[in-house]
C-alpha cells in the first residue's frame, strides 16, 4: 500500500522539482555551468553592467550569495567586475566575450529541459499545467505575503484565451 504522503500534490511537486533541478544541473554542466550561474549570464545578456545589488535583487538572493556566484563566474573568465568611473565603491558586472558566448547557449539548454519535462504532454495539456501551476503559485505567494514571482495577469489572460 502506498504511503498517503506520496499521493499528495505537495509530494509530487517537490519530487518533480528535484528531478527537474537534477536534469537542469546535468544539462548546464555541459556548458561548464552550475545551477544559478545561467540566470546571472541571462540577466547580463539582457542588461550588461549591472550592479551587485541589482543582480541580487533580480536573482532574489542575498548579496553575499550573488557575490559568490559572481566570484565563481569571474574565475571562469565569464564575467568581470569594474569600478564605476568617479565612484570606485560602485562595482558593475560585465560579461566577457566568453561569457556572452556561453550565455547565448543557455536558451538551448532550457528548451531541451522543457522538452524533456513535458515531452509526453500535448499542447493543450501543457497550457493547462502552466495555468494550474500559476494558480498554486499565486495561492502560496498570497499566503506568504510574497510580492512578485507570479506571472502577470496579462500572460494569464492570454493563456486563458488559448485554452
């Protein structure tokens, strides 16, 4: 007889998230990246020269965590820190040519990950799953008093029309 916890949605979500994270780590390793580093590269591709505080906020991590990630990416030669002209205390992070090249491959990795995750679902099932997960996410965020992290209403309405 199955454990009732294993039948719960929370267990299924947690287990699925762990598997997704493990596969993401494996795919990112092909690029020489660790999970979390790809998000920094993507942010810098969107807007190069961000401050450490901006990166920490965008990543939703504490500044020391962002600093460690930047230090590792700097060691790999993917980013560089530069003091701002006129204020040596304000440091901005920029992609190197190698970082820009590696960052350009991230979308391919995420596309492969997405295809692996939902390969057995048709388009209608994928849209329904996204919609249901957004509802769960909104409910949890509301309960925690969290702001952000939930897709905006425009996208929700757009997908509702598609369903």
